[in-house]
C-alpha cells in the first residue's frame, strides 16, 4: 500500500539528489525555531520561561536528529536530553530560593563588542578551514567492512560496544563518578514532600510503570539490530523510577545500602569483568572472539542498561536517598 | 534551490554554539550558564553529525560519539545543578 | 480507497491541531486553554495515527501506532488534571464573563 | 505521497511555532507549561508524519519514547517546581 520512499525525499541533502522545496522549508523553520528557543533558553527574562524554552529546544533537537537520519541519537535525545534533563532542571528550579528564580532582568556581564566579534570570526574561520580539510569518507566504509565480525547488526551499537567499547566503558565510569560526586555532597536535596494532593498521579504511575519496564527491555532487544540499546533503555527505566518517586514512592528501606550500590556499579562491573576476562582468555583487553561477540555484548548491554537506569535516577535525586520524614527536607 | 547539502544545519550549529558560548560568558546566573553550556554542546553535536554525512556511507562513528556526548553532558549537568542548589542554600 | 480515507483523516487531524493552537492563543485563562488544548490535541493525534495506520500493511506497526495514541490519551488526561489542580491550588481564579 | 506527509509535518511545525507566543506571553507558569505539552504532542505527530515520508521504522520508536515521556515534565513541574514557586509567574499582569 505504501509508496516506496522516493530517494529525493528520504535523503535530505545527502550529496546526490535534490531536496524538495518542502523539505528545505521544513529544515529552515525547524532550525530557525531551535535558534530562537536556544536564545530564549539562555536570555529569557524569567527563569522559568528559560527552562521551558530549553525543554522545547530539546524536543526540536530530537526532530532535527531525525532529519539528519540519526534515529539512534533522536532516541537518546528524546529520553535523556528532553525528558530527564528537563525534569532535572524543573526540579532544581523548585529548590532555588524565590528571589534567585524570577529576576526581572537577567544580570549580564557587559562585553566590549569589537574584540569578541573579531575573535569569534577568527575562530570560526579556523574551524571552517580545519573542517574542509577533513578526509571526506570518514570511517563509514571501515566500519561497514568490519561489521561481519561485530556480533550485532546495528553499526552504531557495533561502534559503541565493540570497536570502541573502551569509550563506552569510560562513559559509564563518568556517570558513576557523577553519582559519587553528588552523593559526596550530602543527602538528596531534591526530595521533598510535595504539598499538593494529586489523586490521578499514582494511578498514572501504576498504569505506566509496567510499560516503562516493557519498553526498556524492548529497546535493549532492539539495540542489537537497530536504533536502541543501553542508553535510551536505561533512560526509560530511569524515567519510570523518577515518575514513581515523584508520585510519592520512596526507595525501600532494605534497598538503601548495599543493593543500591551494587545496582549502581553493575554496568561498570560487567564491563570490567568481560574486558579483564577477555584479556585473560584471548590476551587483549576488550578483543571479542567473533563467535562469542554476540552473547558477550548482550550481557554487557543488559547490565549496563539496568545500571544506567539506576544511575540516572540517582542523578535526578541529587544525593544519597534518605527518608523524607527524617531529614530529607 | 541548490544549497550545498547540510548548509542549513552547519549554519544552525554555528549559531547555537555562538549563543551558548556568549551566554556562558555574559550571564551571571549559574543556572543560565548551565543552560548555555547545554546549548553550545548541542551545536557541537549537530556539527559532528552533519559533517559525518558528507561521505558516501553514513558514518556511524560520529553517531556513537554524540551518543556518548549526550550522556556525559547529562551527567555534568546533574552534578552542576546539585552544586548550584547547595551553593544557593549556603548563600544568605 | 483506504489511501484516500487515510489522507482525509490526517488532514482532519491537522485541522484539529490548528484549532488547539487557536484555543491556546485566544482563550482567556489557564483552565479554558487547558480544556481546548488537551481535547483537541489528543483527538488530532488519534486521527493522524488512524490515518497512518490505514496506509500501513504491517499489523505490528498498526499496533504500535495504537499504543502511541493510548499513551498520549492517558498522559494527556492526567497532565491536564494535574495542571488544573495545581492552578486552582495556586489561587488562580477561573475566568468569568 | 511523500510530499503530502512532508507538507503535513511542515504545517504542524508552523502551528507549534505560532503557539510559542504563549510561552512568551505567559502570564502564569501553567500557561508556559501548556505550550510545552502542545510541543510534545506535536512532536509525536511530526515524527509519525516523517515516518510516513521516509519509512524508517525506528521513528515509531522515537515517537513511542516521546509519548511515554510526555508526562515527565508536567509531573515534575506540578510536584516540584510550581507549588512553591511564586516567581515563575509574571507579576503585575492579569491572570
């Protein structure tokens, strides 16, 4: 029934093929509103307006990734960039003292225009020159050539968890470090008892939470052959947990100590076990034998996805979970 | 129209980076600085992916880099926001 | 035939999106805007989903479209209730002629 | 057909850009949040139409994630930001 996508339309500006005028208009309007929202997000008179503009900017950015044929980044942007960052900013805004939130006129540092403009233009020119000298094909063909031995079908997942697994290991390390940094600052400041009764909220959470878990595993499964994978999956799990916490759920007493810490560290732990185990078995750090690559990547992905979910929730809480009645407020 | 491919996206990424960098320097409110930093980061990500499309095959390496970058940006934002909340509470 | 029906549904959906925006811009207070927006947008998205499902052969994809619509209904309704309650608690008086 | 989908997506985008005026005008925080919600729903519809135009099935997953996370911002806003935040509204304007 569906007409096969014509190359001109499905292929916005990818070298060959002309772009349809409608597409060009769409991109122009999209990017224009992104720029306007970004300006609002930085310079809006009212702090709340700035944060809402920034959240909308994140939503449009996800659409921009779709236009750039990067659905995997769109997934991550939708869940991490727009969803969790937005919630984090709104929660932070609620914790700031009122007089720091609604300044009528944002205080700015006055810059002398001329030297900064010259420096900016010079910097842009240098960057442009560097950009034009980049090797044109990039690494696309090299990755395609190595795909048969990768153990997964999706090139992006292959780069993340096989060819450059080292980067992803360090990335999870960075997240864990962020959690440790926040915990070292004290107890969770973002948790407070909301004063407003919201009878519909627990019902929503009860309805949505199974869906969150389901879609987490769906994205983990998708990650092997299409856009998806540990990071969007973990973000969805975190969104479900955060929603439950916002609806009034608390971290269970028996989960607070060791189990929580193990869940936080599980991703990094699984990564390190596989990496060091491979060093012992094969002799190289993180060199999968091709026949086992698939299963090893699946193990890492599931462990990483779950612990990313817990870590993101911890980042949202902004401190070690405490009993709200005791001293959280 | 015969724009070179990706021109609009390159232009927008430059503008976004400029807005972010400018805001990072000029705003005094710390939360605004965090927002500005995130805007600048998005500009850089757009640049990376747009450049990765210039070859014949779609290059997955910039995609993976940007995915990593989004997660790192979120982590730093969370730590920065935690620090800001603490700082504001100390301030009389 | 279903091609044409799908197009009609999608166009109808777009018109409902437009009416939601008009309501958001023209209505006098939060509650009326909420009223206009949450209903019109949910219906509009439903129409777009239905139109796309008619253009689609794969049953799994049609199911996914239905799931998207159901999710938007549930979260849209809850969010409307939450915002309205918060606005009332915040002391905003509903608009009266 | 592709052009029809693209034109629909363009229409929705223009629609939401017009709605941005509500973010600028306010006057209460709830009004601003409302336009955020409109943006979320519209983004789902735009993604669906782009899926119709390109046929990339992953776009449906992105739309699904959008639909699931639509509640996040509003719930955080109601539970954390607004109850204690008089400064989020523009004072001195009519409510």
